[in-house]
């Protein structure tokens, strides 16, 4: 049931019960499509799940610390009361983030996500419920960390697709569906949620050529890509009555089995894992007691598919604007820029072309020119 709050001229504080009631109301309105994005589009189920995580986290923090939640009605506060409110929110932020870092052992990305959602909640109170909460929540800092992009090389992707011995082992381990889904994912550059939802409505066949056309659940961007023969063969292989293009599985199961498959790749080298807390980088060990590091296979996940697809296209010379068209990234996308940075060999090749042209203007031996 939605929580309704009446604000009088004398109201100065909303109770903890009202705080959680309003938070739950926002989540329900988001889930039901009443609360939307600024452009009117529906907010996705992934965001709803994150709001529920925020709700559980705040309740757990309240139980752990005996902290009493409240919402100050800023317009009804005196100058001195506003100073008290500011100190209250500063204390909340300090204690809550300390709880997330120390008790829950979360890292900057997740803490930042929760704080961003909490700020969105206060904005919702002001814009949708017309509760004058003030600007205190704008001081809730949202930490971020740039998690290194893990993508397979062109050689590794080729090995997974074409190596006969590897694919024999895949069949014996009953990982064929995992391998096939992964290969398509590394081809079409879709987000995993869109990939696993592919149906025959997303498939177009023109003169025996297969095309995948998808409207992203997250960004509503329409992307289209022509499948190579090996990916088209996988789609034909899983033709099902339920209309799905690929085997049905949960993201959790897919993630788990991908790591099993990745351990079968040659040269599963040691790959140090680092994360950040309060901006401080730290090494995360697979076995903290023995200081044992993670391996490449431990870093492989469903995100690897999209990253591999984009980095492969870039590293093999596909122009950036075409890659963005396939991946659905905007021209100024920070996320896409990370893929460009990762594809260092693309930068190296282009730089070599320029420097070779400079060198070709003079054919004298380098040693003579430099006086060596």
C-alpha cells in the first residue's frame, strides 16, 4: 500500500516508518511503470532490483547500528535546525558508508551505486511527492572505480570457435550450450540481458544472410548486426518451439559455467585482481591466507562477451562509428571510450602508419641521420 504523507506548516521531521514507507512506494511506482525516466521510458527491472537492494541494506544498517532514520522538512526549519539537519545527514553518510565498507566488505562501485539510488530517492520525494527535503542529500558522495576490462584476444576467441580438441572437451563436459551462447555474445556485442532474450522476432534472413536486430532494454537503442557463418550455424542449431534463438539459462548459471569453460583454455595465466575502497586500490586474493592470486578464468563473466566483441572489432580495424552503431553506444559514451583505450594495438597501428610516412620522406640510414 502506497504511503501518503501530509505536510503541515509545523511539520519538521518525518519518522523512520514514513521514510521506509515512502521508499517502498517509490520502488512500487517504479516497478509498475508509474515512475519513469525523464524521457518517459519505463525504468528497467534491473534498476528495480537495485532499489530493493538499497532498501534491504538500509534496514540492515538500521538494525546493526540502531540508527534512526528521519527526513527533515527543510522549509519549516529554523537556521539553527538546518545546521542540526546538515550534521545529521553528514553523520548518516559517514556511518552508513563505513558499514558498507567494513561490515559488508563492499567496494567503491557498489557503494557508489547505492548512494546514487539514495540521492534519487530524495529527488523523488521533492519532485514527485512535493516534500521539501532540502539539498542535504546532494552532499552524498558517490564513489566510483574503473574496474579493468577483461576481454579475450582475437586468438583466444578463434580458439574457442574453431579448435577441434577444445570443442571435443566442451562436449564431454556438457558445456556446448555455454560455449555456443558465449560465441554469439562475442559476435553481436549485446548486453547479456538482451542476448539471453533473443527470439525469432529479432532474426531477419535476407538471401540466406542472418541479421540480429534488437532494441536494448537498458537504453532503447536499436542495433542490427549481420551474423558470420559460425554464429548463424549456432542460431540454426537451437531452433526451438518456444521461439528463443539460444538455450535458456539464468545469468547466474551462465556466469558460473563460463568460468569452468575458461579454465579449459590454454595458458590460464595468473591475473591479479584489484578493487578500490574509498579511492584506495587494494589487491583481492583468491586465497587471502596463502596470498594466492586469481587467474584469467576467474575474471571471465557474461560481461566479457560484449567487451570481447567490441575490442575485437576495434583491434581488427573496424571504424569506431560503425562499432558504436553495432554496440548501441552514443558518440560521447564514456563506457565506449574505455573499449577504445583497451584496444591499444589499434592506436599503435595507426601511430605506426603516421610515423612510417614521416620516415619515408628520407631514405637515408637511421644511424647516419642520428650520428650514431
